């Protein structure tokens, strides 16, 4: 899910996650110490688990097009395959 950077949209992102992820959740944040710091802080306040994820390797795409949905799936698969997840930087 894309999440623009303001408190109202952080809330919508959080509500989406809680509706679709019962129990303990882990939120992967790319750039938790920089552009993702607002969302990370928002998630940590109620006790959510936020981890730093490296930017996924992006294969060359036609015309340099970016695909956020595909990038999110790649990042989730990479995180699920790891034995250790890095704590967020906030």
C-alpha cells in the first residue's frame, strides 16, 4: 500500500494493516531513518514492530518504469527469507 507522508494517511495505512493482519505484525520500512521516519515513528508509538528493509534490487524495466507494487512484493519476500531483521533507525 502506498502511504503519502501525513498523519491522516499514516492512520489509513495503519488501519489497513490492522484489518488485514491480525495479531503481531511487522512493518517493513525502506528508509526508516530518513524519508520513512514519520511513518516509522507513527507505528512505533502504539507498539507496532517496524524494521528497516534494504531497497530491493530492481531489475531493468521497460523505459525505466518503476513499479511500487512489485517492489513491495520483492521486499516482503526478501524479509521473510531472512533469519534476522534490522531494527528501524528511529
